[in-house]
């Protein structure tokens, strides 16, 4: 009986933490503007720098080749991700849902 009770408590604890463990993205964004930048300079990686906070850098997971241009001004909507523990990244993971060149 004690083993069954311990197993049930353990199982319920794991199930209650499952949504938090599987949360890959954390913050949805409204339409914002920003600039595409080559970072680090001279490499094949590009980041999105929001105009609202130039100290931030977003590593866009699904950036199309047509937008990989230094200094390109864009409007975007997307979801900010979570940096995994013990991982160094050049910016915050970001999944774009809408991206358009700003006119």
C-alpha cells in the first residue's frame, strides 16, 4: 500500500510539472520594429535587434535568406524562447510568425 501511495504521489508530481518542463517559448510579442544585424560580424549568423530595446538580440530560428541583410529594417511578430540551462547563445531564441520589410 505504501509503495502504491508513493508511486501515485511521484506520478502526480511529474504530471503537474509537465507543462512547465515542456514550455519552449515564453513571451509572445505584438507588432514591433527592429533591425537585422550580422552577429558576430563576418559570420553566417544573423540576429534581430528590437528598436524598443537595442541591448537585446534575438536569434531567429526561422529567418528566410531574403531577410539576411545587414541593417535591414523590419516589422515583426513572434514568440520569445527560453535559453536552455548551461547553454551560451549570442541572443534569445525567437520564432518569427510575421516578418515584413519596413517601408
